[in-house]
C-alpha cells in the first residue's frame, strides 16, 4: 500500500477506492482517476501494490466489514 501511495497516479485511485468503497468501481474508472490507460493502470498497480486493483478493493471492503462487525456497529445483513 505504501508503495502504491508513493506513486502519485496510483495514490489518486487508491484514495478514491478508500473514500467510496461501496461504489461499483471498474478498472476503466480507476484508470481514469489515475490518468492512465486500463492496461497501464493494471500493470502499474500490480507492480506498485503487489495485487491487482480489484483484489485490493475486495480486501479493503472485507477489512471494513470485519471492523464494522467487530465493533458491532452493524449486523451481517447491513454489512
């Protein structure tokens, strides 16, 4: 994550994912946020972050869900 945030283009996409994790993001939308083509964004993300963008987004969503459940702020149906 830190390497991804160190890359100005990837950082913008990562910030957007973190700001709106429920949005149905696509590679095309994230690539646009990063001002890169889809293939360049995908390759750069994997090299910088270590996992594909959608895998990263899924892991972020699961971490948020786990935290909500742990703090008992929402039940499973809401999460």
